[in-house]
């Protein structure tokens, strides 16, 4: 492996693996409800309006998160596409870059904490891991947050090894970018790590370069202009929206139905960290052995990784609101522990290998079943389902065999193939082969065909199907309405109107149904699955008043 990881080659390989993993599905998966479609639509409106300060989803202010990811998406779309094209892949490119930064930051930290070989294995496995690759292909904050947070933590590693002022400046820049992307997460992870190490080691001299005055000033110059502009524009509404309306509910209860008991993140770990989970328990064994052996450079490295993981993990587990990606900024440290496990695979006790195999097998079974069910449950064919699930399952089985045989290099190679196999089979094959999940784009395609056939532009596009992906597909002027309001607007219209009716309506709405059936000149049903609500859905697309369109 020495030739493989020599010089800059290691960096290029890690970056390429992260890009390959994230790009699977970037061009083929539909805009996802609800967060991705909201982010993409708000960015499109920035480009349409030329207002890059205030964040809106249609007419509703979207002040829950800072502006960082919207600006990054706007740059990508402005350079490679345009708002009118509604090409979701362009909005996803910053997340691809974020995944690459996270993997490269993992390697940068690892080169100081362990052997270059172990660091390369850790970073390459992190690059193709399930959660990082998936988030790297979605147009929202979490992959970029993982990228800047991992780089910030890597600079702290450099400071512990006499990194000096240059590392301190990079830290402040990454901290500021993390705040602009998702508020308090990066400062929390970095702050808890530093506080834990200060208490544990009873020394803090290594943090002195952070006091170098240009660093905090540079961070303030990155953060404050937009925050001040927003506070002035909405008269203090941003702070209230970000901390009282968004953060506080997450700390108080399971916000938006995303509640779970402590232990949730541990239970999902085996699937979300595949393939590096297969080396994690031997890595934990090695870390414990190093700490028991007494003070050494290896012990200092292990203490840093533990301080990076455990305090923030406890916070995420104690928060009532839980989503799988919350712990992603900690995954690079877990991957580095897995790198230690890979390096010591032959010497690790049998129980640690068997425990890791059990975790890996559990995760692989869950992911294989997910591929199969995604295709068969949502309109795909059995051939694609068996083929995609079978390919991933065989790769995962080969990985388990090589770990059992303690063949480190072939186990690493199969782990890379397993990680890429998951991304390609799930995001590149299974989801695009499940048409029932692509309800908004299919309804929008039908609507566009009806409008083109009429030869006129509708005066209004009205929908009682209120998922954000439909707005992104049809445009900002699409009006999301309650069914009775939609029916009233249709009946009162004098020109061409397009309506999309979600048939999952209440009995009271049946009275309004008679109004919406009048003046219909084109009608088509689109059936599928609304995964945001977890229910089968039929949409009725209608064009009204064709003879009056103009």
C-alpha cells in the first residue's frame, strides 16, 4: 500500500472516492421532500429576485438556518445552470464538495494521530460510508457542515502538534463557515472537545495560537455582515427564528415528529457507518490498550478522538429531536478509530473482530433489505430489486469473509467496493427505479404537457398537494392551498387555470369537489407514495377553462 498512499496521491484518491460516493444519484434522484426541496427552492428564489440576504420559501420567511448553504448553492447554480432550469443536480454540488472536505479533513487529522497508512484507510472508508455519501448527494446543510467541522477539528489536531498561527487561522475560518452553514453545531463540537481535553489533561498551552488576533477578527468579518443585515431587515426576527422557533423546540421535545429515545444514534450506527464499522470494535480495543499503557503520543491521539466523539454524542443522544445526520460531524473521529482497528486487525482479540462482524452483518442486512424494498414497494421491477440488492449483498458478504480471515488489504479493498456498491445500488439504481417516490416530478410533467397542448399560459397554478418538491418542479408561482380554498379559486377563475388535487382529503372537502369538476378540459391522475406523510397518494391534475385561456 506504500506506493498507493505516497505523496499527493493519497489526497487525490480520498477526494475521488468521496466524490464518486456522493455523485451516485445526484443526477437521477428527484428533489427530496421536505428539506432538500425547501433549500433548493429558497436558493432559486434568491437567484430569481437578486436578494441574497433574506431567505424565503415562496412568501414565507425561512430564517431557521443561516445563509451559508444558500450562497454556496447559488454560486453553483449560477455557474453551471440557472434558476429557471430547475436542475437539482446543480444545487447538490456544494454537498458533494462538503463530503470531499470531510474525507480530506479526516486524512489530515489522521496523519498527525496515527500512521499514514491507518489514516488513509480511515479517510477512504469514511469517504464511501453510507451516511456521508448519502448526505453528499442532497442539497442541504449536513455534508458541508461535516466538511467544515472536520477541517476545524483537524486544525485543532495540528495545534496539538505545534501547528502554530496558520492552523489557528484555518480553525477560525472553518468555525465561521460552520456558523454560516448551520449555526451552533461546529462551535459546540469544537468547544466540547477543547473543554474535555483541558479537564482531562490539565493543560491548555496548545490552544494559545487561537488567541492570535487576526483569527477572531477574520471569523467576525465572515459572520457578522449577513447577521447584522438580517437583524436590521427583519428587526430582530432572525435570532428569534433561529434560536426560539427552531433550536428551542429541538431541545424541548421531538420537533416535527422526529423524537426518539436516547440510544437512537447508537442503534443506527451499524448501518450508517458501513463499511468502516467493520473495523470499529478492534479500534476501540486498541484505543483502550493505548490508554492503559500510560502516557505516550498514541495516548494523546486517542484522548483527542474520545474528546471529539463522546461529549457531543451525549448531547445528540439527550436531545429529544433526533435525525440520523445529527452525529455526522463526529463520524470522522469514529472512522479514525476504525483505522486503528484495521491496522491492528491481526493482533486484535477474537471477540473484538466477532463483535465488529456482528455489527457489520446487522448493518448490511438492513441495507440490503432497504434496497430491495425501495424498488419492489414503490413501483420498480423484481429483476432490478434482486440485482441491486444481490450485488450489494455479495460485496458485503465478501468483506465479512476477509475480515474473518484477518486479511487487511483485501478487507480494505472490499470495504471500499461495499461502500461504493451501496451508494450506486441504492441511490443510483433503486431509488430512480421506484417511480412511486417521484410523485412531484411526474405530476409536474403531466401539468407541463397539458399547458403546452393548450398553447396558453395559465393565470394560476393551484395545488392542494403541498409538498415543497412540487413548487421546485413547477416554479415559485405555484400556490399551495387547502382544498376548499383551491376549489373556490378554481370556480371563480375566468382564465386558464391548472389545478393539482391531492385526493387525501377530508369529508368536508367533498362538498367543494363539485366546484372543481366544472370547466375541466384536461384531466389525468398520477398515483404514487408521499413518503413525507407515509401514505399512498393519488393526484388529479386538471386544466380548466381552456377556451378562455389567453
